[in-house]
């Protein structure tokens, strides 16, 4: 089987472009799995389903190494786990290199480290920008509404029902329904 895995970091972003590009280049996959979650760890619903589903001679196609994750150890462990299962991992950004091959592992190690470094640099720049905005009196933090929406989406992604999520965060069922609809 051929799987396409696509990931974006936030609920506001859209994975459709990644998927469309991979389908255009590699053809229709047997299954497309997508996550809207940070790559800082492997605790992502679609990634976990992918790990559970793949079998010998399956192929996983991703746009870039950073789509697998932004933690070197996690990415190397994941690819090693796929390799031990006999699963091929194709990274489009590397010119369709199978990173489970011997040469691919060298490239993977280097680029996984770069992906992690980029995440750390992004967070550093973000904290510097927030500190400056606070000094200038322009930063107010995330709105209560944004935090509520984030909590709701996290609970729903974890498999909680809309009714239970509403009770958990203390809002109406219609608020949960609207949040899910706009995500």
C-alpha cells in the first residue's frame, strides 16, 4: 500500500496543498493521513494510525522531513521503526529519496537535525518578538477566545465527544460545534 502523510503545525493552516502536490507527483495513494499538530513530538493521531497500519513493502510519502517531525531523535526512531517493518519512506523534497536506505539514512540524520534547529530558532525569534512587544505595551497575549478554541480542538482531536468537550471547558455545545466547523 502507498500512504501519503501530510502535516501542518496549527489548526488554522491547511494541508490540502501538500496533499495535492504529492498526489500530482506520485499518483493516488491508498490512504492519505493528515495532522494539524506541532512536529515537536510524535503524539499525533494520524501519525499513530500510520505507524499502526503500515506493513512490509508499504511506502510512506511525505513532502519534507520536517513533516515527519522536528525532533531529531523522534524522526530517526520513526524511520528506523518503519525500516524494521520493511516500510519505505519517500521524502519528496529530497528528490524522492527513500530515507530507509543506507544513503538515505545519512541524508535523513543531517536534515532531521536541521528541522529541529529551525524549530528552536523559530521559537527563539518568537520569544524575542513577544518580549519586545511587551516592552512597547503592544502584546496582550492570546485572547481568552483563542485559548478556548485551542482547548476545544485539542479535546476533540483526542477523541472526546463534543458534548463532553463543552462540559470540560465550560462552554455551550454550540460553541464547540462552531469551533469544530471553523477549524
